[in-house]
C-alpha cells in the first residue's frame, strides 16, 4: 500500500458521503489500525468493490472480491439490479471472510476468503442451506459460526464448507408493522449479542433498528429508542438512511457506516448517484448505541483524520490491467475489452448488441459527484461507439461516433430516439458529458440536474449537441438498486479509446 500522509497535515476533505456514488450496503471491519469496507455491485463485473481506510473517512479502492470469471458468473440476460447483493465482510481467525448473495438465477449465497483483502480472494464456497439474502457471519466464543439473513432468521454454518446445520429459526423482525426487516449484522459487545437490522424498505422509509440478547440466537429485546437511525419524514439532505454496520476504533469509540441518498430537484426529489456510503459516530447509553447526527462536514470528528489518497480521475490506459474502479456489464471478456491490443488505448469490441442490450460492451466508472465532466478521446474508424451515462439499459444517454458521424441517443424506458446528429470528418473525437448544477428551485418540476452531450473541438471549445433532463437517469424514474455509471462502449465493430478523463465539478 502507498504510504499514508502524516495525520497532522490539514484535512480539508472530510465529508459525507465517505464513499460517494453507487456504493450501497456497506459492510466494514477493522484489523489493527486498518479498516476495510465492501459494497454491493449488482450486474457489474468485477463484483464487490473493496476499500481501505485508516480513519473511516477517506477510503481507497484496493480491489474487488469477485474479479475472476470463475468466481462470478452473471448471466448475459440477467436483469439490472439483480446479481451481487449486500456482502458482509469480517476478519476472523487471521483471515478475511466475505459472504454475499448472487441473486442471478441458479446462484445463491457464496463465501470467499483472503489473507489480504486486496486479493487474491478464493474461489467461492456455496452455501445452499442459507435461507435468504443479506447474509451475515458471526462467530461465538467456541468458534461456532452463525449466519443470519433478511427476514430475520439464522442458521448454523460451517463457512469453510458452506454446510448448514439444523433448521433456520426466526430471530426478530424489527418494529411493529415495519416492512422489509433485512441487512442483519450480529455482534458480541460486552455481555450481550446485538442484532442490528434495517427496516422500512430501502426507500424514504428506511431505518436502522437494534435488539440485544444473551445468546447469538436470542431471545432479543428491542432497543426502546428504535429506530436508532432514520430520516423518514424529515427534510434532511440525506434520505433513505439504513442498511448499516458497526465498527469499533482502536481507542474504543464506535462508528456506523450506512447507506443514504441525496435527492435533488423539486418534488418528489430524484437521486441520481445511487445509494452512497455515509458515516456517523456512535456512543453508548445504558447499553444501547446512540447514532450521532449525520453531517455532511465530518471535520469535527473526534479522532485524527488523514488526508485521502489522491484520486486518479484520468486513465491513459497505459497499464495491461484495468484499474479496479472500472466496471463492465455482466462480465468482461478480454476479447471484448482490453488494453493489450493497442498499447495505450482501451479497445472495446462490440458483441453485436447495442448499448440497450444487457450484455452491451460497456466499461465505466461510477458518477461520484453531483456535477462532473467526463471526456474521452475515441477512434471510431473501425466501428461505432462512444461515451454513455447510464442508470440501466433502459435509462441512458450516449454520444456515439462512427467514422463519418456523431449522434446523441437518448433511451428512456421503451422510448429510444436520436436527439442530435452531426456529420464530422473521420478521426479521433473528444466526446464530452457534462452534468450541470440543477436549475434554481422555482417549481415542483425542477429536475435534479441536466446532462449536456457534445464534442470538444481541436481548439478546446465545447460544441453542445444536446442537453437532456437528468431526472430520467434517476432511481426514482428507473427503479432498481444501482446509480449512474459513466463510460465507454462499442455498439458496432471495434472502437479504441486513447484516454478517459473524469473531472469532479462540485464545490
Ligand atoms: C439489500 C437490502 C437493501 O439486499 O437493498 O437497503 C438490497 N437494503 O438489504 C439491495 O441492495
């Protein structure tokens, strides 16, 4: 790992979300002074991004747990927002353990292990007897492993073999009437076992509740202050708060990571970056955790912060392997996506499918800032492709180049239309997607942002071809569990990309 900055340097970037952009269902663990965190990845490959931090605020991606096709098979026709859901990451007995659900057809719960969370991770061990999604692993004093899933129920598991023992039994289903008790995590803290869950669904009603018992299997007594975290019915800028995990710092203090969204625009509010990972301090009162205020500015946290790693927003594709933050749709075969064919370029070869197909050849990165600009230099002489911003197959905008033409294509639900076309000479083009700030909130229909697509001229000026309302690339319109991803694609033939540049434009 690169050396960390000295903690006494001034930290100006301590902000929530600590992992902006589509990084839902965070699970965190600590080993010594190091924290590790994993998130869901759904239809994208590689699966389960993994991050490292020394202060819980600044995170650096160190890999992906499922980065080999033998570990992760996502069917080519799998719907968006299926695939990899809600991991639990734990360190036990000198090893990292990660359990996660692949909801793609014919799959189920799988466990991978590693000595180093940066990888390599093992091949999966399947656990067919685990009865649901959102699996958690917890070990009691005698080494017995308990796997707890959404619902909330529990079964004894041998995580080395995936074998389960006995019949799953129901533990607790959260507050009276609350829907979707899920995302359980079980911890031994002091004399109690604490069962942390999410409830209310992953939308505006989301919340976190906790119960405690004397044994890992209960009975559990709910916390009188439940839900211990929710922003339902408030005007807090961070909404849908839930799906949490607790972690203790070396000094004995506690923190919670959880997912939340930042809706923008008029009513009902649209969130476009997906569910992001946030952090809040936790204190204990009368044996129950109390979650501190969720603030956007984290510089007042009572522990020493280290400046974050310098983020690499530009890729010149000089390396033979893609960085771990690049994600592709439902798999990534070298014959369709490689930096080895034309050194210094990313080569994408279309599969015969257009960008609207689930197995389109697309490689992108998460949009992590409310305002940003993405540019790429494309050589379309042998095919047709370009730059796209997508929520899923049915909700995306793209600027696409062929040898003679550039066009902007918008797909919203079952409507697909070419909104602009321009004849241009053959040769490399810079395609530019800019997400602007939202217009002033003068009415209930103000969208979250606007997306401009156009060409960068040789003198650096931007020629806009189309500007489109960003709300159609939001979760409130498209549904699902992911967020926006921006990247390059090939729609026909072979398309080469010399570089990709992502510029954050938030204040
Ligand atoms: C996940 C569930 C949830 O399995 O959303 O917000 C589901 N929580 O716990 C998909 O991320």
